[in-house]
C-alpha cells in the first residue's frame, strides 16, 4: 500500500479520463492520496474529489503563482472548506522566486496569511518553496507554528536539518529519480525515515522511467523504490513507513 501525499488529480490534463485514472491509481495499490489545492477553484475541486472517492483526502490553499487576486473573503472561504471532514491540510502555499509569477511582496503576504490560517485552525500545511529558501525559513519562523511539510524538497542538507529540528516533514517527488537529482538524494539520505513523505505532484514531475509522459499517482511507487534504494531498506518497508508517516502527519485514522 502506498500513500501519494501530494497530487493534482483535478488538473485539466485529467479532464478526458479522470475517473479511469483514479480507478487505476487505486488498483495499483495507492490506497491513500491527498489532492492539493493551488487556487480557489482547485481547492473546491479537491474537496469534490475527496467527497467522491473514499481514499482521496483534500488540502485547500493558494499557490504563490495564484495569489495576486486573493482577498480576505477568500480566506473566509478557505476556512469554511477547511472545516469539512476530509480536508486535512492547508496547501499548497509558499514562495516561488524561480517563476516570479506574482510580486514577491504579495507572495510573502499571502504565504504568511495562510500559515496563520493553518495555525488558527490547528491544521498541518504544505509548503512550495522554489528558489526562495531564506524567505521561506523567515516566514516559518515568524508564524511560530511548525506543523508543516516541505513538498518536493529542493533545499540544502543544512536547511533540512534546521527544518527537522523544528519538527517539519520532508517530502520527495519524481526529481529523486532524475539523473540530475543527486542533491535531493543526498538530502534524503540524512532525513530520518520517520520524517519522510513521498508524492508525485502529478501531473507534473513524472519519475523515471516514465519521464516525458503525464504523471499520475500510480507512479509514486517509483519514488518509493528510489527512496528504499537510498535508505538501504526493502520497498515494502519504505512503503509501509511513508504510509504511516502520511497518516500521522495529516491526522488520518
Ligand atoms: Ni503541487
């Protein structure tokens, strides 16, 4: 059994065959998944998927690319969605200084606001940090509530150690399997097994040997296999531990 802790099955790339894909995912042994919100619409779609499928849970939140039009009324809406039974986290939220699709000051403002929302609701949160490591750390420290995961981790080993000390989880996706994923593999080596999560971030970041194809949650097993190899444990053991970690992190019974 596998747990894909970060997927976007609501993405338009699944519009033609979403139900079949989701059935395939479940049949492949992925018996838990969290569908992640990236804007207000996809947060609502995440909730809808969680209501339709027993094994899918939802996170609601707004990605740094999408913050420019956010309002306090949207925060109220997120709060209402977050009260639903199968909504288990706020996310994905964070900073993206690689694409810079929204002004950095606005990214920071709404990242902090959503961190505060997670704190207020006593929910875990999912962080997207691309080329914004220093400011991400600053925001986390400012909010003082450290129940989060760094998704598709791309920071240094040093930053990972600091995050682990604060209680964070670290999650790895397809890049762990990439030829140029050496840095991610080095970080995975030093993160204690009980703080690791695995994910696909599908339809993005397709793992080897499927790079170039559309990603879906069934391919999380390739991330699991690579992690097992890095840790020198069996694939079954890596699957079991990351599954339990995910349940623990998201508070799923
Ligand atoms: Ni994502």
